[in-house]
């Protein structure tokens, strides 16, 4: 299970100024399992209340009286008394939105009682309710799909896990290790990071059974939408959901999603899915300075999907054609690599104030230039290009480095790590100009070491 989140929960539990915690994340990313595992590891008595089973509790939570709320919960069937040494877990909190503002009063009136809640698609529920959030009285933890290194750990690849998580720039990677990690990367492309899919693959090594899990998860999402879309059109929401998965990395044009609905309607659907973290936006920034989010064009953005495995399942990559993966060229392999890197960059930014990813786009009459991602690390603007293979053009990256003059550029591809001094000539306006810059090339499977690699290089 996700080690960093378990460490976070341990610190939270022993914090003297602990606030009620809401674990946020999309459906099926393992929020409930995380809490149960944490309670088991730390020998905490877990008092689990699944609010989807008790919608009548909405009136109880509306009182905002913790003692009354606890008494009513204890009166539910098969419930024990709630003592101070227990961990109160309010699962599926989106089913009773009134419980969210009530958390403030647990913080104020019962601070000794640790309270964790978890919910999926919270914004769908909140959009239909009018109440103020308990700002400053609750804490959030974001949980997303398992990362590639967590996937390695789940498979029992402890040596490879240790190698990737402790890699330092300049460290030699043997051919066997490199090829093995690329094979497992391809495996992760299909399985993805949804805990149930990883668990079934760990147990069976069956891609067919993973496909069945993916189909089940996707169907769960589709069945969930009617509960939370309110007055919004269900079929249109499903269309937006599918379009997002099938068009990762492409600039969003509302007319490509639906020719029959107004742009403002499609925009709202995308915003709801984004707030619920089923999808996420990568917004164009002019990248003239930090923070990157201060220089964005909100109307110009592309999309990432929740998980690379689910994305491929919706796109039709199944266990049958996976067996031919080494012999054929996937039409969308570049998109898969971009989703993989973006998914992991998103995970690294999840707990930061500016979690929105950015990219750079220059559109011209004769030629366009686009850098896949641009992030801020250690006070530096870092452009990132993704290549699915071991080679590829860097024309857009040259344009970016020639105009922004940042200290280093990153390329993720399928080759071994390298640092190259790039010297080339580009067109800037009507002039030809020589540019030089260092390019760090990293294999895709080292994305989780990006912060350390760049930090050490820029020292």
C-alpha cells in the first residue's frame, strides 16, 4: 500500500493539534483500504461508519452537535460505544454532505477523538448543497493511483524498487536492469495504479483478469454518476468522461466533445470531473516567471485521465492485443507515455498549493511549438519533453530554451540516463540564433526521482 500516505497518517494521529482529516480521491483508489490498513498497523480500534448505508444521518449531522451525533451513530445496528481510544472513520462522506461542515465541531468540541473521513466525487455532492466549508478546521490528504515504484513493491520487486527510489544522476544502470524496468513499465502501462487491478495482477499475473477489473471499475464510475450529477445530463457526462480518456494530451476544443451542447455546458462538466480528480487539467502557461500558474491562459488546456490503466481500457487496449505489445507499435504509445509522466508529476504536486500542471504552447501561422510539461523545481522553471521511444525531435524544446533561457531541460524516453550539451540554431522571429543548453535525459521509469535529480544538478 502507499507508504508515504501511511507515514502521513502516523504523523497526523500523533499531532497534538490534530484536525479532522478528509481523504480525497477518485473512486476505487484505495481510500478505505488505506485507513483500515493504518488502523491495523498501529493497533487502533477502528469505528467504521459507511454513510452510504445511513443517509438518514443527514439530519443528525445537521445539528452540528458532536455528542448528539455520536449517540445517534452508536444507536445504529451492530454498533459499539465510541471511546477515546477509537479512530472514528466516516466513509463515503459524500453521501451525507451535511457531515462535512459538522467536522469543524468535532475539532472544537471533541479534539481528543481522531476523526477521518473519505469520499469520492465530493464536488458532485457539494455542487448541490449550499453551506460553507469548515476552512481551517479540517485537513486534507489526497490519494491517487499507486505509482510505478509502489507497483514494483507490490509485485515483490524489492531490489528494483530500492534501485529506482535511490537512484542518483550519474549512477550506472546495467543493461539487464534497464530492460527489466522497461518491461515492467510496459506492464504498468496496462495494469495501471488502481489498487484492485494491482492486487489481482500481483496474485494471478493475468492480464485478462486485470481487464475484467478495469471494466468493473469503469462501470462503477458510470453507475455512480446518476447519484451525483444532479440536474446535469447523464449521457453528456458519460460522453465527456470517455472523451477525456481518449484524448489525453490534446488541446481541448469543446466542439470536439459535443457539437450539440454549448461550450459553457461542456466546460462545467469538465470542471466537475476535474474537481473530483477523475481528470485533471494541464494549462498553458507563458512561463515568463514564477509561479507558473500566475501566467496561465485558463482557456487553453489539455487533459490527463485518472489512471493510465483505465485510460487504456477505455481506449480499447485489452489483454488480447497486449500479448502482441512487443511486436506492434501502439498508435497511442506517445499518449500513454505522456499520461504516465503527467500522472506521476500530478502525484508529486498533490499536496502543494499549486497542484495544477502547466505546459507551454506557441501557435503560429506556419509552425507550432509545444513542450509537454513545464514545472517549477527549486526556484527554477524546468521544461519536460516526453518521447515514447529512445529518439525523437526536440524542435519545440529548442524554441522554449531559446526564448526562456532556463538552466536545464528534461527529456523522458526509453534510453539510459545521460547529460548532453545541446548546441543548435533556431529561428527567433526573422533571425537565426545559436542556442546552447544542458539536457538531462532520463528513462521514463525514473520520473519519481525527478526532484532529486534536478535539485542535485542545479546545486
